């Protein structure tokens, strides 16, 4: 029988770290939310943006390592990602405790119980009854392995294991083994590395170096290469085969063995140095306490009203937690170049995170976001392009636009200091003007020559529809930064190009009562009512294309459709910089409201798809913020909860979670622009404790389950009639008081959100 529960204040003996406000916010985080179903979140311990993420790997299949019983645990690897779709990445340097002879490599076991909390993982393995406990620092995993009394204490260290292995060589999105090495340095230390390539981004080889040290001496050991064991042989050098070691610890002494595993992307010596720098001692509790202190400092940037129901707090703080697991801070661990700038990896992918994850980091941890943006610019300076995604120190894959441009613009309009915006604009212009030369899957803009010549990406170029939409928004972001820097010629060009999405808007095309859609168009300017089925050059079959069509994977490959992961019903509303133009082209306010109503009521809307993140708030632009609030509440009630299945789709490095966190507060950003939309909050009060020391409080008066509409607002005591607020007003500190009522009012109906077409 399997038990899995959240550990809270019962772990007081392990050290409860408190914030300045005296709150142990980590107790409200449940890493298991979204661990099953589509969420795919990582459940093990991690620092904020931490480099190591140790946790269970249940076979080599799952993206984040963990699966529920009855799937057995293969072992515990040190590097993982969180919430990702597509092919797995990482799962390197596997540890697995066992009892018995050193005569076989497979030591998989089932779990009798599992306990999971922020920064802490515990499992009891069966039939051995070995207890595994894990915590971590930024670059070091820390294990406490407790064996039954008088039972042999053994450990497997596998340098050849990785996630996503496939029997077909070079299978798309599968990781591929390159090499590994292992050495028993002494009776208390082992070093080695794992070299892997591929994975979701089809990246080149990356190397994870490790050093593992023990608080108990090894009595005997056997290393292996391939499938052959070599008793007593200290080293297995890299010859392109998988390597590892089986260890027996000396009999007698304590029943527990502590293991520290340092990780580096530079060398085994650096991995060993990381252990000494971050966890010099052997006391488990203080290490967990320091991890929780770091998290509490970040989670405590938002203080919810004490009357907030426990499940609501759990949803909110877990969402913050998920948002700040990635990208990964690998400063001083860059194997490709040396730089004084920060280095971040595992942007997985910016297409997913630019809309809400990065704006949430900007709001709560602006210094961290400045580091992230500087890292992106530094990658451009050395690799040639900004990444839209990056993992294993390699750019890739691009899903739509060159969306790092949105992050630069978002930082620029919110005036984040310490960023070289001149270099930022240069990086943006490289994306927009220089084709990546056949490397479109990894970086840059696919179909760029056609886009710049025609004003749209024509059908025949993969993902032509969403690429055109994304490029137009990216061009808006370029125009924003260029205007702020006084680069008028650049500003004028890209201001015009920000309207390029209209070149794929088919006026007069009707579907289910709505008018006008983003539709396929060929390079000659002809609208396509049908498009080719597959790639046959003989029969050339075609099928009718409609705004509800998802042509992949039945008609074309998954990445070859006109849109990526959505339909025209969704994407035709994904124009965040020119919403009033979309409204006008849809037939005006009444027609647009009917269009939105149809989208939701006929379930064409997909909350799990990032291009639709802003859609529930589009009612704001027709003066109906009450309808936005009503939709958002319904979406949350129907799709989010505190169970293992509590996320409606891939968390995508915190994208899904950050959307929820913003909506619970009653805020939602329009990324790359300087304001937040205001919706009815789902908590009575929240206080943003900002880095600059100024608090901003959002108070919902007359808050109740039936008072679900904002009827009036006051900002710092003055009437506030608009349903959006500028970032600078939050940063200055103060209080926004929202009067709640059971019926809509005229609040927010006259001063509409900004129109980017007037940039």
C-alpha cells in the first residue's frame, strides 16, 4: 500500500526557517500538486532556480522523473526539469541504496510510503525497508540513507543513466548516450561524469560532472562498464559505454549513511569544491533549514490575509514555488565561455513563460529577473542569437516567435535597472533581420525572409500562423525599446511590422457566428480553403481547413501545422498589443463579446495552452471587466485544485502556476507592456513586500463568496476608475482598495486598457 502526504510543521525537528514576518511560508507548498496527469512537475528538493534537483526516477520515461506506484523507483538522479512536455531532458547521476551482494545492476524497488514537502523528500523502499531522505543546496544533493539494523549497507552510483532513452538511435527528442566515467577516489569519495546529447531541444552533448562523498567508509566495491562488473577495479575510463559503481559500506557503526553529491558542468574538481563551499558538514537539519529560509524569503514577498482558507494558500504558494524552480542559475558553471554576467540555462521554453512566469518574477524578485535578462543578452553575445528555449547549454527549440524579445521589452518598460538595453536592442534586431541559416529549429526566426518580404509567413513554412502572430508582437516589443532609446528609424519600421498579423486576418470569414480569423495564405497572397494532406507529390490529397482544425498529427507532423498547439479560434484572439483592432475587425464590442462567449461556452478555449492565457481578460477592452472576473473564477474552479492532478496541463516551467498565482491576487500582466489588468481577487487581502522596502496592499472590501464583482476602487485614497494599473504604481507602494459587490457596476467601463496600436 502506498501513502504519499505533504509534510508540514511535523518536520519541526528538521528546522523551520521563518521570514522576517515570522511566517513559515514553505508549509503552504505542496510539491505534489500537478505531479500526476498532465502537470509533470518536479517533486524533489530544490533551491530557488537551483542547479541540482535530486529526486526519484521511476524508469527512464517521465520528464520530471517521478511516477506514482505501482511503477518502481529505478533510483534517484541529481538533475531534472519541471513541468515540461515533449521529450525528457537530464536525469543524470543516479543513486540507489540497496542491501545484498554486489552482483547485479538492476536494483529497482517499490515504495511503501512517500513523504514530500518543500525541500524534503522521504521514501521507504520495499522489500529492503531502506529509508531514503533527500534535501539540497544550490549545487549539492544531500542524502540520508537509513538501513534496517544488521542489514548490509550498499549503494549503486550509475553514471550512465539518463531520462528519455529510446531503442532507436537519434530518435527525435530522445536523449542519447555519449559517454561516462567513474573512479573510486578513496573509501569515502567517488568522482565521475555523464555525457549526454539530444532531448527535447535536440541539443549537442552536455556533461554533468559529479563528486560523491560519504560519512562512512566503503569496505568493498565493484565498478562496471557496459554490463560487465569489475570487482575491486577503481576506475572505468570513458570508452563510450555506460559506467558505474556498486558499493558496500563497512559493517557496524550507525545504521544511516549520509551522501553528498556535488554537481558541476565544468569538472569533477569543481563538483567537489561545490560540496565544500555549500555543505561542509554532515548535519542534515541545517541544510534543509537553509533551503527553506531561502524559499521563505521569496514566498514571503506576498503575504495573504490570515483568513485565507488553507487550500487557497496552498494553491497560491505552491504556484509561486513552481514559478521559481526554473530557469536554472548556473552562474560560474558555464562550460562554453567565461563572463562576468550571470548565466542561466533551462529556458524551457520562453514561448511558455514570457506571458506570466517572467512577469511574476519581475514583480516579486526584480533583481533575479534582471539577472535572467542579462544572461539572455550574454548568450546572444556569445552564441549569436537570443534563445527562445535553451537546455543543456544549447539553444532550441523555437516554438513560435523569438520571444526573449518580450522579456527584454518587459524589463525595459518596467524600468528594471542594471540591464544593457543597448545590447538588448541589438540582440532583438539580430533576431528580426538575420535568418538563422537553416537552424530555425534551434534559434532565430523561421520563415524570416518571407515574413520581411510579404509581411506574413506563408503556408508551407511550419507554424506559419502562430509565427506571424508572434513575430508581429515581437516587432511591437522591438519598437517599444527602440522608441525608448530614441532610435526613430528602427521604431518606425517595427511599429509598422507590429500590424503584420493583419495580413493573415481573413476578413469576412465566418465560423460559428464569429467573423474574421487568422487563416492560411500562400506566398502569392491566395487564401487557402484547403491545404495539402501530408507530403505526397503524386496524388496530392487535400483537406478542408477550418478555424477549429488541428491538422497534426493526422495530416502533418506535430511541428508542421499552421498553428502550434492550438486552433485559429484561440490564436485569432492572441494579439496582446492590438486588442482594440481585433475587436473592430470582429465587428465591434457586441460581436466581440458574443465571440468570447462562444469560445468559452462551446469549449473552444483551452486553459492549458499559453496563447490563451490572456483571453479570459479580453472583456476588459470592451468595458466589461465583470465578465473577465466571472470567466476567470469559473476557469479556476473547474481546472485547478490541491490534488496530484491539480494542474490542467503541463506546468511548463511554472507557466501554468504563474497564471494561477496572478489571478488569485486579482492581477494579470500583459507581457512586454507596463500594466496589469485588474480582476476580482480570490483572496481578501494581499500585501506585496517589495525588494525596495515599499509594500503594496490589495484589499477587497465586503469580500464574500457572493460578492464576486469589483464595483469601485480607490488607489491611495483616491478614486480609481480603470480596470488596469501601471507597474510603477505598484512599485511606489501604497494600497489599492477594491469594493466588492454581488452585481456589476459601471466601474472599469470607460477608461479602457491601453491600445498598443497607438505606440
